[in-house]
């Protein structure tokens, strides 16, 4: 993990990227924000009631001096954000509804990003993924040409670095969705200095089983390969379908997929379903000792990233660094 984080910190030095944290009343979030505030990588904006933040800081033994804090209920920005939200939702929310929604830290924070007052957002320590993603989809929205956002994890252990997706967002995936995830995951890997080799995972390797599930991955691989040139990924390897061992172990690849350009050296893994992806990353994390950083949300117009509710202070810090790096 140190290698990736050191590289990102080097890129962020002196940038002071403004990242908003809607969950300032969570001690892990506040502790991470205070630590980030000592750096010149991230300039944190912490949302919460002043008295609650002061009480929590005293409990943690940290100082709020120099830390930008905003109470959504009393902020002078409320009227501007309410008007902007009504305009953004184009008749889907009244001013009265917007007034109520700006009491929600995730909506308030997302509007700070939308209006350019923050560059990105990190939430999820005390909220579900849906609570973090919903405002982002309504306000930030996906980039042109991207049908769905998806969530990847950086899986890090010593000098090993992999990308797993989608592990967080989409419970139902068609072949076209898997293809889009493959393309977006390759872009994410590239943006963080990786040379992506993308493996489309299944319980079959190169036709060893034929079912609707395996054929979906075969079709997704074909679609993803067809999109590479348009996405500027002509030189990226995307192949499948693979069982995990055939994508990861050279000796297995030589036997099961000898003609594939991936010979046990894949570093981006696209899972065939949310079930598989979520289970897979947690096994790697808990049994394999990998650090799981994410989920990193892909395909949005600005970076909004989701924490696990089981996260640590270090997880909050690291995800903030990655979120800031996505703005560069």
C-alpha cells in the first residue's frame, strides 16, 4: 500500500484538493480529516453540527483549529445550494423538498461538489452505499457514454496491486454492463499508473463450460474488445472468459488458455456478478491479508467515493487521497 500512496502523495503535494466529508460526527472520519488537514495534499471540509464536532474532537484529543467545518442546517450556502439543486433536478424536486434534502449531509456535500466548492466527496462510514451513491447519480451524474457507475477496489499487499470490480454497486449485470466495467476499470488502473491486463472472470476458461452465465462473459469480452479503440485503450489487453486461477497462475494459464495474451499476469479482474465480486474482494482482504481501498466509483463527472461501514481511520485517509488524485 505504501508504494501506491507514496506515488499519489507525490502527485498531490501542494495541491490542497478540497474534499468534503459529510460524516463529521463519526470519530474515524473526524480523526482522518484532522490528519489530512496537516498535509498539503487534501484540504478537508467536514460537515456536522459545531457542538457535536467540538465534543468529538475533545473526546479524540485533537484540535479543530484550521479545519474547515460546515453545519448544513445553518450554513450561509444553503439558499444557493437549494436553488442549484432545484435547477439540477429539473422539476423533480420542489424548493420545499430541496430545503429538506439539504439537511442531509450527503446531499449537501454532493451539492458542494456540483457547485465547485469541493472537488470530491468521501462518505459511507456511517451510511449505506445507496445513501452515498444516490445523491451522486442525481446530481453529479455519469459521464457521457457511461450507462452505469460501478465500484472497484484497489487490492494492495506489499508490492502487489490489483483492481477488482464491480464489487459494490450493480446487483444485475448484462454483457454490455460487464463490458463497460472492463473499459472503465482499465481506465481507472491506467490513471493510477498501472499497465492494465484485464481478465473477465467466470467459472469457465475458454469454453470449458457452456451455460448462459459463461456465454454472457464471452459476449462481454467481445463487446469490451470492440470498444477499446474508441476508449483509447488499443494497447490494453482484455481477455476472457477465465477462471481466476487461469488468469492469475502462469502454469494454469499455460494449460487452460495457452493462446491467450494473458498468461497468469492479469491485474484487473472483472467479476461476472456483484455477488462474486463482493465475496471475492472480502476473501482476499480477510484471508489473503490484502488492503481493500474503495469502493472507487467509476464513470461519474466528479469523484464521489464510498467507504465501508467497517472502515478504519486509515481507510478514510487513504480513500481521501485516492479521491483527491482522481481530480488531477
